[in-house]
């Protein structure tokens, strides 16, 4: 059963590299449950609000994810994991 998780996750967005005229960014984060434990193999969806284009990535063994090569804009982020209740 796939449900939306209401977990705390830490996100930081930054421009990639230190080169002039950089137009890409990335979102980094760690997905944690209510007790502070990391959530592994969770599906993280990053969706550009203006274009509606989304990309998925899975958290690693440390609950971390990295979504590189994003165009500037506003994004929504959702996390799901099969078998866990919100």
C-alpha cells in the first residue's frame, strides 16, 4: 500500500558549482520519520510547479537523496514509501 508520508525531511537547494552564469541547481535532502530515524528506499518526487514536470529518486541507506540538474523555479516535493502509514 502506497501512502503519502508526513515525515520531516531536511532540504537544501544550491546552485551547482561556482561557475559564472550557472543555470542549474540541485536539491539535497534527508528523509526522517517522526522519531528522527532515517527512511530508506523512500520515493522522493520533485516536481516543477510551473511546468508540471516531475522526476523521482529513491533515498539511500542513510535516508539521503540528491536531485541534480534542476532548472531555476519553484518545486514541490513529496515522499512516499510502500507499507508505511502517514
